[in-house]
């Protein structure tokens, strides 16, 4: 019996971590970008906008890498 219950828990834990990390990345990126007027350049593109977009792309790549690491582990059933 314990073998049958560990598989759904592991699956739900992976789903929870993936959704939580994605939501955290989304909210922090948009909050920083909108609060500091970095998301939409109003008076042209400045160095701060470029740094923000580089950070946003780099952190998105890191988020995808972490999610790949989370889901890379095989499930016991196959």
C-alpha cells in the first residue's frame, strides 16, 4: 500500500512546486518591472530597461532549468 500512495504524492508535489515557482517568478518580475517603469519603455529604451529585460530572460531560463530538474526524475510506474 505505501508504494501506491507515494506516487500520487510525488506527482502532486511536482505540480505544486512548478506552479508555485512559476507564479513567484511571474509576480516578482511584473512587480519589479511595473513599479520601476521598466516593463514598458515610455521615453525610449534606457540602460535600466535593457538590464531588466536581460534579468527577466536570464531568470526565465533559470526557472525552466529548475522545472526540468524537477520533472526529470522518472516515476516508479514506468
